[in-house]
């Protein structure tokens, strides 16, 4: 069976890795420009969310758990998994008396998600033991199981492990005699993992698609403390997150900009504001060098829910999109599920909870 994966962000790269374990002839097409995954430095810590959407929460908590399987599978195959680390997270509230409520939510979720790890509210002094330059106006909720991932390294590692043929081009899908063709080559099944570009690729095939773009930017700094890889992720209230990596690298972000279309220009003023706010939590950032600025486009549906599965009556088109701002958490599980569907295997989630037909309609 010949399978094409179009788009190789976190979803497409995971599809490629798990498809490479099946008896299929695999080709990956990826343009890469504006990719959300490689722009992201991300946090895997869904357990404190107050979103009421139950199918979403189930996907997010199982998505966090899924990293353990993915890491184990890659390590068994002899590949590095240093894109992922359970470094723990510090959750901050402007009013730290709100932390007890947050702790209770997480304690209640621990039974289904033991991966949360140790949960405790700690003083500023205790918090400084793990991050020497940390500052805050109150206590901190620590969850030892929270993790951070580096999106670009994730994708490169999985594509490398898949050994797939990768064609780095923007492609179109054509339908000819009931068969799907890409660059003149016919495929039995096509997985569309193009994130925010779902409308772009499906409209020419006669589909209406409920997916819109949202611009996200972040900035990477380098501080002098080389031990930063052991810092927990700092999550103040609001948009700002401070995500530490090895060797003094600290990512600060991320913006959530609607109505900007697919604009990929860096807005330094916005990133400066984030940087300034971040200094109040991690003081070493005030003397840090700026080493990189990134921009990517997230995909949202009108009800903020992700979807994945086969497109109704398409005879071989599979799709996932709408992962929004939690796609690093849900993306690998969605990729794995798509492969299960393509290969007619049992899925982990109930696919009817994330119906493609709600967001993609034949015109
Ligand atoms: C700055 C930022 C920070 C984020 N932080 C977090 C976080 O902390 N935690 C979290 O869980 N999530 C986070 N996210 C969200 C997460 O990164 C995304 O939801 C996720 O990466 C989306 O993955 P995807 O595979 O669906 O799409 P993408 O990663 O966007 O990949 C789609 C790929 O398809 C390619 N493509 C499109 N059209 C075509 C075509 N016609 N032909 C070939 N290729 C094509 C694109 O070029 C791209 O490479 C963040 C996002 C951003 C931008």
C-alpha cells in the first residue's frame, strides 16, 4: 500500500514514525514554512486546565501519557529522545491563595493521570532551590510530572527514525479516476497533517473547511547558568510561559494573535513586552542574549476542538487539524491514532468524539 503524509509537523512526523513500522510504502511531503511545531517550545501539562470540553481533556491527558510510550518506542529503536524532558512545572497565580483550588483540581485528576507526579505548594525560597534567579510575589504550585518539548527536534528525530522519503515542497492533491495523486504519483491513502493550511489544500478538492490561522511568536534567550536544563517550566497566569532548555537556553512566549492570517513577520515590540514581563520571574533574563525569534501558525476550529479521522466518502483521505495551543500535548497521540485508523487497527480514543464531518464538508 502506498501512503502519503502531507505536512510534517508534530502530527505528520508521528504518523511517519508509526507508519514506518507497518508494511507500507511511505512518502512525506512537507513545505515547512510557518510550521507551528518548529516555532514552538512547548509545555506538556494539561492537568490544570479548566476547559469544560470533556473529549478535549481526555485527549490531552492521554496525549501527555502517550509521550511515555513514544519515548520508550524510540529508545527501543535506538534513537535519542532528548527533545523531551519531564522537568516539572511551577504554576503561578497573581493571587497565590488561588493555588489551593488548582492543587485540588490536579489532586482529583491524579488517579487517572499518575503522570502528574508529586504535587505541592512551595514557598518562594524553596522554588529558588531549583531556579536560583527565580522571583515571584508568592508561593508556587509544583508538579513534578510536567514536561517540556522542543518542537523542531521532535520532528527531526521522528522523521529520522522513520527513514521515510521526505520531499520538502508545497504540494497539491489531485483526484483522478477515483485515485489521489501528488506530483503525478498515485497513492492509496493520503494523510493530510497540514495544520492551519487545511483549507488551502482541501478547497481545490471541493471541501469547505472550518479551520482558521492564529499567529504565535516566541523568543529564545541564553543566560549564563548552564544548569538551566534542570529548571522546571515557569507558568505565570496569562499568556506568558518561560521554558528552560539545556545550556542556558530559555524560550519566552508565546503570543496568540488572531486576525493576522498567515503573517510570518516578527513583531519585536510584542516580544520585548514578553521579555520584560519574563524578567520579573527569571531575573537572569535581564542580562541575557537574544539568540532566536520564531513565528508559527496554529490552527483553530470555530469551537476550539481538534479533529481527526477519515474524510467522509473520500475513499482514502485522512486528516487532522485544529490542535490550537495544545497541539504539542495532543499531536503525537493524534498522529498515532491516524495510523491506527489507516491500518484498520483499534484506536485508543473514541473517534466519534472528534468528528471530521463537523469541520469538513463536501460542497
Ligand atoms: C509559538 C508557539 C508556541 C506553542 N506552545 C505550545 C505549548 O506550549 N504546548 C502545546 O501543547 N502546544 C503549543 N503550541 C501549539 C502546537 O505547536 C501546535 O498545535 C502543533 O504544533 C500543530 O501541529 P500540526 O502538525 O497540526 O501542524 P504544523 O506543525 O503547523 O505542521 C503543518 C506542516 O504542514 C506543512 N504544509 C502545509 N501545507 C502544505 C502543503 N500544501 N504541502 C506540503 N506541506 C504543507 C506546513 O508547512 C507545516 O510544516 C504552540 C504553537 C506556537 C506557534
